[in-house]
């Protein structure tokens, strides 16, 4: 492994001579010679997609940050002018992603010169072909141009963003992704063939040229942008106009598409600015955190948008109160749906009294109460609890399990890609979703994994909180008061006590409900109708 890397688990001493990785090879990062153990690859989410340079170095840095020991040497410095330009873009990108890193420049003099030029001119994002259009510049009849804006993508905890985008694409619309950066935990394969660009990839020269274009093309709108941005007094971190300019020019070349922004946070501010700069319609999808955890300038964002959507009636009700009665009709329910064909059982329910919980290890998921439930007498019915997810509370939850004497029945599996979540759900008899309202007011709305589990005919026990009662109901579900460990344990025991035929009928009913009310393609149709109506009015 002279030009590859072998990684060792956190806390384990690496051998003096790295062994061959054999069956432990998880993947090879495109563009770099890089062998990685499967467990490490999965733990950090693999390598980022669509990078011309820097993927291997970024993966190594993330492995270090996660506590893995890296043994062996990384790829050699590139040789030649073309490779040095690529290295320049990669080094610049790495400094953006990992402040404080100083990747070494190629050693040859000509490569050093090209490396410096590459820092100014090269971009990690490959150019995309311009979409075909009618003679008048508009898309074909019935086809919408849509740009989905996100802060980070693809991100493992936000797979619903790209699932919705791909569902819009499957309906024949021209859809592209614009994001500030790639997710801290990539979701391998989530992009598919979706055209995408990232602000972090834009070179300094590109930003300068596109800023000049924006000033010349839209001088008044450009002059008004600073005042409009400042009107969101509570929201900090909006992109400087020079960083937003390449996004604006890409969108102008794409025909000034409708802008659909996920999360009503600072990304919404940038989306609304782009809408004003380009003279196009903008919609927001508000999730739970921006409504309850950090509702900064929320009313102004909602009122500046053409329309707003959210994933359940619970959040839509509160958003309509925020926006005011005169604009309440501009807030709509669009469920973050699932593909029931992708989440279809391959085998009958196992019947081994296995409960699965999926989500970030944070307070609002209520996993502390789930651990407490295992320690109650009814909780003894749960023979095995599998927790999928990562987050800041892992150590505290592990300690709680030891204190309650249930650690032997509990396994933390870490974060998993959608395919990995599906595999774990195959082992589940019941999904537990014990959500609570966190101390700071943050909460879930309607977790996507509940719909994924129901699509796989897995029964669900959840809190009687947020939007969960809208989908968790008899016969496929049971509800318990949030934070009530005893009630949660009783509900789990009741579901696990069902006979095979009763569980099969209940699971089939849950899957039918998801297919009718939570299908990602049907919900994408609802969103496209809202966008078409907004474009027609505009």
C-alpha cells in the first residue's frame, strides 16, 4: 500500500507496517489512489461526489477528525501543467472546507507557477451543457425550469431534498441544484444525474467576472441588494454578492428558473436575493428548526417568498399564523415523501422483538426516553434495540444505557446511507420515534424515516407530538405521550405482542397509507402545480 491509505479504528494502535486491506476495502475515491476500510468509509459518509481534485485529502482530514488512524502515504503530488491547475483548485477548495490546512504545491518550478495560477482560475466543478429550449427561449410546453437551493448537499440527514428534486426531474422538469457546499456527511449516489454546482467550487476569477457581469446587467438591482439583505436583521451569514454572483449568472443562463429553497434559514435570504436580482419567482420549504428552534426573521422571509410549503399540517398551521391572515393561503402542505418501490420489504417481518430507532443523536429525537423505556418492566419485551444515527449525544446515551442496565440490548450503528437504513429496517419488528420538544423549542415535524418504515410494512411506535399523529395511527402504529418512558415501553410491548397475521395485516395497511398520502412523486406533482401557478401569475 505504498500509494494508498489504510485506516485503523478510533482508539486502536496502528501497526508499524500497514497490512493489506483485503476484504476490508470499502471504496476507492475517484481521482486519488486511496484504499479505505469499509467501516471507516461508512462512518464518515465516503468521499464527496463531482470533485476534480481534493477528494482524497478531504476524506483523510475527515477520517482524522472522526478519530481514525491513517497509515501510509497519500497520492503523490501531480506533475505537469494540467495536473497542477487541478491541484490549485483542489488546494483552494480544501482551504474553504478545512480552514487552516496548507496543501503542498507540486515541486517542479513550472508546476509551482501553474499551481498559483490554478488558485485563481480553476474550478472544481465541471462545466454543464446548456439545456435545449424553444426558439423563444422558453422550455417546452408543460416543462418547468426549477433550481433547488440548499446550504449543503448531498447531506446524509437531508436526503429528502434531493429525493424531491429527482422526483421533479422524473416528471420531465428541468431541475438543477445550487448549494453553498457539500454536506459534512455525504450521501453516496444521492445526486444521480442531477446537474449541480457549489459556491465553494467557484474560483476567484469566476467570482470577479460574474460580479462585473451582474453589476453591468442589473445595476439598480445590484445597488438595492445590500439594503434588502440588511433588512433581515436577525439572520447573519448571507453570502457576499461577489460569491452569489456566479450562482446568479448560472441561473440566468438556465433561463431564470423558479427558485425553490429548502430551509427558511440564511439560505432563504440568499434565495430571495437571487429572485430579486433575476426577476424570478421564489418558494421556500420551511422545516422544523427554522420555525421553532431558530425562527430568525421568519415572517419577513415568508412574506417575501412567492409561496411557502411545509411537510405536515402541524407546521403549516403555525406558519400561517406567522405570515398573517392576508397571506395564509400562500402556505401549503407538501409532504416530504418517500419512494415506496425503493422501500419495499424483501422478506417477512423477522419476529425477533427487534426495535429500530433512526435519527440524529440530539435531544429532540427523544432517544434518552427510549433507553429509559427499555429499563421498565414492559420494556423487557424489547430484546434488541438498534440505533442508526450520529450526533453530539452519543456518549451521553451510551452512558445512560449502562446506568440503566440495558447496554447489552442496545447497539449504536452510526450514520447510514438510505440503502443502509433500508437494510436495518429489514431487521426491525417496530420502529420507535419518541420525539420530544427540546429545551430550546426545537422539534421534529414529520420524520421521513417513519414513512420509510411504513412503506416497508414495519409497525411504528411514536410520541403524540408534532406531525407524528398525522401518519402514526391504528392499526399500524401506537402513540405515547412525549417523554413518558413507561407509556412508550407499554406501546412497544403491545406492538411486539401482535401475532404474525395481525402484524402482516397492519403492516400492509401502513404501506397502503404511505403510497396514498406520502408518495414522493405525487407530492412532487403538487409542488410542480404550485410552481406552475406562481409562474403563470408572475
